[in-house]
C-alpha cells in the first residue's frame, strides 16, 4: 500500500493547490530520528551553530516573497500579518544566535575545594549540556514563528540539539520551503543537513514521540492533541520532557473605576484584540469580566459595535471552522447566555465574529463549564459581575492561562487585590493593553499553569533554550579532562559563577 499523499489546500476555497509530500511511515520516522541523532556532535561548536542560525535567518529573509505568498495561500492569514510573522521569526533566530555567543545559558558554576568545610567540599564544576534530538510539533496558527523555523526549533538548535519537525497539515508547502532553507543554512556551515528533518502525517507524530532516540519534545496546539502526546511521552520506557502549549482563555478583568473612566475605549480595544487574525491567536482574550450597570453597558455597546463591523473571516481549515461553529452554537444555547453579536457561519468558507454574555452569578452556579474552555476563533464571552464576591467566584473557577489582563484606574483601590488574584492563574500578567502579541525578549514568559502549558518553561524568549538542556557536575576532574568552558582561567571568557 502506497503512502498517503500530503496536499497543500487553499482554505479560502477548500481546493487542493499541490501535492507536497507523502506521509512518513514508521520506517521513515526511524530513519529521520537516527539521521538527526547522528548530527549531534556536529552541533557542538557554539560558534558554528550561532553562524548557522544567522544564515538561516538571512535565507528566510531573502526568500520572504515566496515564503509569505506560500504561507498565505495555505492559511489565509494575509500578507501583512505573515510579513510581520516572518520578521519575528528571523529576529528570533538571530536572538538565539546572540544567546549562543554570549554563553550564559550554559550556567557555568565553579566551587573550588575547601577541605575545612563541614563536610569537606571537593572541586565541583557544573554546566549544562544538550539533551539530544528534539521533536517539534508545528502549530496551525503560526506557520512560521511556531512551526518549522519557529521558537522551538531555534531554541533547540541553539542548545545544540538536532530537530525533527512534524509539519502541521494546514501548511505543508510552507513547512517544506522553510525546512529546505534551514537545511541549506546547515550545509553552508559544514553541518549535516539532517540536523533539521521534516516529517508529515498524524501517525508520524505518534511514532516520533515514542522513538527511543528522541530526548524531548515541544508542542503548540490543542489540549486534546497535546495531552495525548504528553501522556505518550510520560508512558515511554524512558519518559522524556514534553513542553506543550495547549490552550488558554486569557481572562481580562475590568474594574468599576476603569470601566467608568474609559468604557468605549476598552470596548473598541477588546474588539480589535479578539478578532485579530480571525481570533486564532493563542493569546486571544476569550473571557472578559465587566461590571454590571451603565458603565458596563457602555463597554458592551462599544465592543458589540467593533465586532459587528468586523468582516467575515476564513479560518485555517474546514475542521477548525466546523469546531468554531459548533462551539459557539453550544455556548449560546446554555441557560442565561445571550449573544449581543451572534457568532457563527457566514457562508461556506467564512465565519462571523461574535460576542456572548452571561451573568457572573449564573456562571458561578455551575453547568456552564463550556464557557471556561477556549473556543478557537473570533468570539469572546463577557461576564457581568455585580460585586467583588461575584467577581471572585468566577476567578476561582478559571483554569491555568497563558495571560491574564487587568484594566484599572490610577490609584484604583481594587487593583492590588485583583493583581494578586490573577497572578496564580497565568504566566504573563498585563496591567493595561491586550494580550495578543508576544514580544521576543529576555524577560518574556509564554506559558502558564496547566492547561496553558505542560511545564513551567517558556516557549518564547531567551530562556526557552533551557528546555533542551540538562545540568552535569564534574567533581575532582583534572583540568585537561574538563570542557574548556569549565577550566581555570576561563579561557573562553564565559559568564560564570565562582
């Protein structure tokens, strides 16, 4: 039986564009992982891999027109959005090259011997080494920044780990194009091309997480899919770290003072954030707690106006469109839920953005758990609270999130308490602004309590590299046997402690 074909599909029409590849068999996965594993030593030279990352960024930039056009044809995300995403992706590759050059990620620490200590202390020298082959599962909604050339791949390669990427079926041609550019960059620096390998197919993803030479995995996607892979990673004879970003409501709280002060501004801002990219951002604000009363009504009117004026949008694929339509239909049918702007199907290929609303007391009373789950697409749920107790009751129900946002007034008496209540719920806390958009920076954290993520690590920012490393301590080891990074005199000039 021949392997299944992998097709690139135009989500605007539902028609096949081109046959891109074939789905990988178990034997293909085994060959891919073994080929990547064989490239580990070639990545050991930090200078070479930093140069490799910069060259990869340069090749992607040089191919920008083709990359953006291909990604748009497969995702309908639009050239402006994808041009910005490509810029973010190449900047991320260059940022990790800088991380590699600087060397602090190795976390080198030295404790010299002290025979007078109790107990006596031997010579101890600690640093971090790469785990090995990393499996990367590409995301549907970011065909570049969270897919083949994205943050998981960039940080793993920066750590010295070869990567095997399982392409997302929504953008296989973009994945092939990006993988080819990364492999070309590797070859230009004398590295085996197979330090980056691309696979297609659902079964390939399952085989990949089970392969004994895969040392860790990174995933961005649904709770259902991510949890299945997380469980498979834990059930292996040798369990491996699985760093998954799964799903998030990204709650927003408006205080009474903030709502009284700028209700219309907040409503308009939320409309723009929740419909950005057709609501297909992992940081889309999906649940907003708003005071009951006239000020809250002004906010809701501005939000409804902004959302109602949003043009129908194409989602990433028919399956996601169907899930969105079913999801908003089920939520709107719940007792006490109204639809100030009804979301749903617009035509055969597009959906309408919408707003649902419910009272806090009704939500807190139970039976509305669906409203506390992410609905992927352009919809948000407005929860009207009458007092602090009602607000607190809803916050107590919320699962873990990537972000939580507080809008308050200057010297707002409610601000400190609400900030303290939101902090345990998310990995990034915003005071003002909107959560869509994740800056790539040293201090960034993109993760959060489960189900937002399956680990305490971040998938964005410089510290994302830490996911693919493990510490090793050398005790009483002669200088000539130590790695240069840990020898006396610090010959490589690394940041070190001790």
